[in-house]
């Protein structure tokens, strides 16, 4: 744990992080975010997201603000407006949708080449979701199809998840807690301390 | 995954199965949300490999896998997905046309079979078989009578009689014994099928089936009771249909027929309203908005209005295999996909080629729409049985311009031509009526003008003793004066530099004359520097050596020392020498 984390812990502050949750429609983003929230706040019915919705929740050391972006084609051009404020990205992939793996790759490449993301060392967490579905691809296969090995200048991590049961989500969030970019940690001082 | 795709970067290669073993045509393929959950499926009536019925199948693909298949009883010729009722969830039924029947599937299970009504039977033919049943005539006699009927009857023979006529003599008896008890029937077969919304234009509105038959009829079927709502006769059997509108409101059926014509029918049915006669047979018929695009066997793609007026024509680089429409309402894009024999699929927006897709093999069927969760999916099947799925990139913009080089767009911009005035109209009318007279009058005037000009010129030549000449390259002017009565004449050349400020150097004058007539003191004169504006008289004496009273021309050349061609020439008509030697 860094010094700041300890300080924040003593003072009762929690580090705030803006996380963008991206991925194609129907990949399970809203379901995942819903699962990460404390159980009493969880919604029962998940409907397709229109535009985007903002969710806030806390874990032991981080306070997340998650932008749950709609993945439907006509809303995907909204994503880039939030790249500037994003300090971490969760990229959700439907590992059972083999047909649209190319579309996921295309959107990922567009994301990685965007000027607001390209030169930032922001961590990217890939969630190969719906691993419970019978013919789903493994996380290794997903990372192969998305050519994740080509990402050299950003920390990234992939884990297989089942958002309905919540399997694999903990692993992902723990990785993310250890990895928020250093730049934003110092930014957060200004944001959080006045509270 | 990318070595087989040579695209223009507008499409993503989602799936390619070279051994899918699909043998089908565009008319036997449809995209439909068969589970009602927004997940588009591909429904294919597969014609199978051989002639055996077992290999004809109804196949359903979801994602990258075949999700179900069931056996078809007969060779399919058309497949459509349509809503036949208002039940929830909204799941479309699938209709497969084969032979004289339409098989309707609900939830992929056989639900209903519609058979076309029989056609009128030739009464004489009926009589022949009646006689045969009663045993009054023997097979050779039947054969003879049917043969003569076939030649002259206006109602064609039934399939049974035709079959009978094709048999060898020894099989005739058995055939008659086997069939004589059943009444003869004449049945047509379906050639093409389409759908027509019943009363609403909604995406999931209930639709009627529209069926084209070999007997050159169009039928509109009610989706609930499967009764015939309308029947129209066409001049020839239809091969392709395009239907828009609603049956209860207003609709339009465009049918490409086997006689190479396209007929357009409106709601007030009865007979075709418009007819387009094509230069060669149609192989594809697609509606784009209100216009229709037709591909023909002579490698042409042509656009027509809904009234059959030709709008444009494009010549394609290879024969057309199949055509399909590409509609992306969310982006307001409507185009035509054309599968070519050179293993390419061209996308045309109006007459502009906006995308070229290379395929590993020639395409046999094309289908565009929502597949899986992607609205812009292009599905093609290949000659070798392969299946290709491509997804249009989200960010692609199709240019209105043609991607092939050609005349600039400015060429097709209409000029803002002002309205015709009354005067203009009167004038054109007059011109149209009196064209010949006006032309004659003009020619006469022209000839008169030429004559007048020639006369004036001749007069000037004759009367002028001081020919003036001026060269174009250098600004020089010269005139010549001849003085004296002869035999000695004084020839004065007045030379002027007409340039604004540049003097001219190194000029000389020389003469060309008949030396038996004239003698010249100085046939070569050097001219001093010519200051602009001043007139320099250059003089020389000419002596006429003949006493016969004749005269000749003396040619004067003004030369520059470094040039062989003269700057100026002048012809001087010498007067007759009147003096005595
Ligand atoms: N089998 C399975 N279904 C999932 C999983 N995660 C999400 N879903 C389902 O996928 C559908 C789309 O989820 P949603 O969160 O709305 O996706 P979003 O569009 O990315 O926000 C819903 O019907 C979820 O129940 C998973 O891990 N396994
Ligand atoms: Mg969502």
C-alpha cells in the first residue's frame, strides 16, 4: 500500500477513481456493475442501457465512479467524450458472441488509438464475461482474438467472469485497486481533501 | 482470418466457413429474429448437393454456428420470413415455396401447407381419358389423339398426358392401366415469392404472401386463412418479385418476367400498369426507395423510376450472379449489393460504386440485415458452398461520389437555365417553320458579302499604286512610290519603325525583277538604324531596258541580316515606260 493510501485510510478518506465501463451492447456491463454494488443497492431487472448511466460504489480502498456506457452501435460514439476523465477502463467482452469478436476488437482498437487514451498509461481491465455459457471462448482465446499482447504501454489484465453469479469479478477489481494510474492518485488529493 | 478478404476497409470479417456446404440462392435466404429476443438468425432453404430429396434442408444459423436443420420435402424456390398473426412474442413464421405448395413453419415446426388451385383442364383431353377408362380406345389411339390435341389446343395438356406421350410404345398399356381411374389435373408451380404488408406499414405488421407461378399468374394470399385475396394474370411467367405498400391501402408489385420485361402492377390490379422492356434478361431486381434497380445478363445495372422510366445505366466489369438490397435505415443508407462472377460484391448507391468486397469464390446468394445483434451484417454464400459473414464498420461513411474514376460531379449539376420568354418561343417557332427559307436568305447574303469584299479587294489592288504591307513579327511599315515616265524611274521606299521605343538595326532591302526588262542601280540597299516613328525614304533608280511598251512587277524584300525569310515583301506594279531610249 502506498503512503497516500495509508494516509487516506487514517483520515477516513477513500481514493476516488473514475472508471469507464465499455464494451459492446449485451456484453454484460450493467450486470457487472450491478454486481459490484453492495447487495442492498443491487437492481433486480437489468434493461438495456440508453446513452449511459453513472454508478458510484466503494470497495475497501477505492471509491469508484463508473460510467456505464451503452454499447449499442448508435451510442458508441459517446464513449470518447468520457475518455479524458477516465482513470481506468473496464472493457467487457461477451465471450459467447464469437461473431462480434471482430467488432469488439475494432472498438478496442479505436479506443486505444484515441488521442485522449493513446498516451495515457491508464490500466485496462478486460472481463471475458458469460464464461458460464456452453460454447463460450476461454479468456486466453479472447485475448488472442483481441490481440491484447500488442498493448505494450498500458497495464492490462484479463479475467473470465460470470456476471450473473459474480464469479471472477473480485479478481478483476483487486487487480484494478492495485493499479490505478499514479497520476490520478495525486489528482485525487485536490479533489478529495476539501470534502 | 484476413488473407481471404481484400476489402476496402469498410467491412469486418466476422466469420468464414469454406465448407458450410450451402447451395442456395438469394431468393431462398432470409434474416429473421426467430426467437424474438433481438438476436437475428439466418434462415436458408438449402437446395442440397444432388437430386435426392434427403439433402434439401431448411437450415438456421445463429452466430457462427448452424443452430438447427430440418428436411425439406421438395426443391425450394423461395423463402420468406413474415408475421402471419398478432401473437406475442413477435416471432415471424417462415414460408418455403416448392413445387405447387407453400410450406409454412412456425417456431421452425411445420404449421400449414398451402397448395395452389388446379388449372383448367382441356375438355377434349378429358374426353380422351374418359374413353380410355371406358375401354373404348386402345393406347396407340390415345397417343394419336393426344398428339393432335397437343399441337392445336389452346389449353396445354396435363402433366400426365405429356408423360404418356413421352413413353415408349411397350409401356403405354401399363401406364393407361395405372392412371386411367384418376381424373386428370393440371397443376402449375411457384416461380417466386414475396411478402406484402396487410394493413400497416409497421416492421412487424402482418403480411400477405405474394406468389408468382409458371402459369404467369400472381396470387396474393391472406396470412391467416390462406385464401386467395387477389389473382392477376401477367403476360409471361414472373421470375422475380418486388412488393411494397399495404394490401388494404396502396401497393405496387414489380415483377421481372421470363419474356425479358418488367411489369409494374398497382392496387387497382387486373393488368400491369407499366411495362419496362429490357434489352436483355433480368437477373436481379431490387427496390431502392421509390426506384428500382435491375441487373441484366448483358452486365448492365439500370435504375428505373416506379413508373418504369429509365434513370441511369452502369456497365459492370463481370456478369451478375445475384443482387440484394442493403438498407440501413438508422444511417439513412439505401444501396444495392451486386454479386459478380469475378468474385466481387459491388455496393452501389444509385449509380455510384461505393464499396467493393472481394470474396474467395463467386457468390450465389447475398443477404443484408440484422444478424446476431449487428444491424449491418452482410451474408453471402459461395459457389463452392462457403458461407461468409461480414459486418459493416460503425464509423464507415459512404461517399455519394463514385469511387471509380470518371467524369467529375460538376458535370451532372443542372444549370440554372432561365425561363423561356414569349419572344424566344415565337422566334423558335418561326425558325422551325421557315428554316429552309432562312437558310437560303442567309446563304445569299453571305455570298453577296463575299462578292462585295472580293470586288473591293480587286479594285484596291488595281487602283493602288502604293501597296502597303506590314509584317507581324516586327513593327515595320513600308510603302513604295514610283516616280517618272520612263525609261528611268525613281523608286522610293518609305520605311517606318512603328514600335513605341525600340529601334531596329541591321536591315537591308533587296529587289527581285526581270533582268531582261529592268536594270537597277542598286539592287541591294542597306538601311540605317530605324528610330521609332520616323519615316526613312530609301531611293534607287530603275531603268527600263525594253522599248516594247511592256511592264512587269518588281518585288521588294525587307530583310534582316540574320534571317533568311524576309520581314516584309511588296509587289510593285511598274508603269509602262513612255519615254524613248
Ligand atoms: N449467461 C450469462 N448471461 C449474462 C452474463 N452477464 C450478463 N448476462 C446477460 O446478458 C444480458 C445483457 O446484459 P447487460 O448488463 O444489459 O449488458 P450491457 O448491454 O453490456 O449493459 C442480460 O440478459 C444479462 O442477464 C453472464 O456472465 N452469463
Ligand atoms: Mg447496459
